[in-house]
C-alpha cells in the first residue's frame, strides 16, 4: 500500500501508538489501514454417498478439482458465502449447512471454512469459474488432481467421519497440514 484510501496521501509502515504490529498509517489524516486474513468459505455438497466437485477454470491450480469455495464477501455470513460459492461454481443449491472444518493458513493470510451440506437436487451445471462439475463416490475421488491440500484434508476427514456418522467440528492449522502432507510444498 502506498496511498491512503481515505485522503490519497502517502502512507508509512510503522507501529501506531497503542498497537504492537506494523500497520500502514496515513501521515496526513492518521488513518490506520488494517490488513486482516481473508476467509474462504465452501461446502462439501453431498448427494447420497457422492460428493460434488468442480474442476477449476481459473488460477491458481486451473484444471484441478476442488470443493466449491471462494472468498467471503462483505455483508454476508460465512454460511451464506459457502452457499453462494456453491451456486456460482456449480450452479447447485444446498441446504442443511453444518459447520465442519476450519483450517488456518497464516502464510497466505487465509482461513478456509467448510460446511457439510446436502444438495437440494441434481440440477447442477458448470459455473463461470469451473470447467466441469461432477459427483464422485469416495473410490472415484481424483485425489492426485485435487487443487489444494485443504481440499484433500477436508475430504479425508469427511470420509473417515462418515464411517461413524460422527462429524465433529474440526480446527486444523498449517502445521497439522504440513505434517499430514509432508510431500506437499507450501
């Protein structure tokens, strides 16, 4: 950041009085510009024993498979964001959203939040950010073609929990993901 979004004057990078972190601060109007993590909200859309996945049409990881998910917008709840992203990427409607998995990714300033959800019907299609959408059974998940470690981990947990029909809310960290996926470079 070089200029203040309030008055347009240059900003400096310093620790404001009463704070403990470096912030961008306007030298003229004294506005402190806070930068906070971005929330990625998504769903595990379920139809019977299958999961709806989307093949990404955008970077990063174009051509790889993912759960429908994306950045939360101002003015919506996390649940609304997850349902909206499912509609945008897979033209699918979901209901009975239940919080399931939170993964902290401080190295990219993101928190990924996934909900378990039921597809309302089989009326889904390719959305603007997808090349393809399809239902997959556990045995058919394209594990080596998943876009992100958070997607793989969320699916692994879901299929393990499905065996016992117990779906605890999980909160994992980047360190836990790294330990689980030693081969994946972050």
